[in-house]
C-alpha cells in the first residue's frame, strides 16, 4: 500500500482481551450488505457520526473483496435475477466478467478499480459514478448529508485530514483499561 505521506500515529501498547470470539464482533462491524439506516445506527452505537461513516468508508480505496460480498448486486438483487439499479450498468457488466455467477464467492476484485494499491480519495469519485462495490457503498448516496460529505471528500487533502481524525476515533472504541486484558507479545495469540 502506498499513501505517499504519513497518515496518523498508530498507538501501541493497547490491551487485548484474553479471549476473542467472532460472535462478539458480528453486531459491531458494518456489513457490506447494509443500508444507510443500519450503517448509521451501527456507527452511532459506537459513538461515531455520519461524517465518520462516510470518511471511514473511504478505506475501500485499498484492497480487494471476494465476489461473495457483492455478487448478489450483479445477479439477484431483489431475488428476481436482476442487478442492483443503483449500480452503474457498465461497471456491473465489468464485474460480471470477474464474478461469473452468483455461486462464485472466492474470486478477488479490486474495491477501487485502478487505485486499489494507493490510499487516495479516488473512492469518492467512483462512488459518485455509482461504482461503489458494496451495497453499503451505494447506501452512502441514499442520504442527502452523507452524499454531500462524500462529494466534499473527493478533495484528497480534506479526505486525508478527516480520515486521520475518524480512524483515531474508531481506534478508541472499547479500549480496555489497566485491569482488563493484556498487552500481547504476539498480536495474533493470547499470552500463555
């Protein structure tokens, strides 16, 4: 990944729980299938704002997603064999060349075509062109305030500054205090 400049200071020495359970995560992490109302509620439940929601969605400028996270938008959006009407038809055609059927759940596809290895504000440009990969991306344009914010974030300096602030806010969610958890020696494993 390249950003061509430092983005934010990552805090270290954070305490982790002694046990990690996937069941505790499910309701706290947004799904690519969510509509705007449920996304907003998810963020508000974690002390974040609509602005944070739109800013942090810009992280979709980097990386890939597997077809299973969006192929229903291509083949069976309303369970009638149709495509999501909010998805750019030419982009949908392109995505069908990557994800050849509804049963293809593993093929990786760039989340931000042409910019997936660079941290940039390009995501907001493609969002305005109805080329957001996930249903949750398209949902940002269904609300007047979030659509306006997405438009403002096409300016890369604005996006970089606001992303730094929002990611720091997100990083402060659910921080354990000195009597809880542990500082892990190996991040992926609880200390023995």
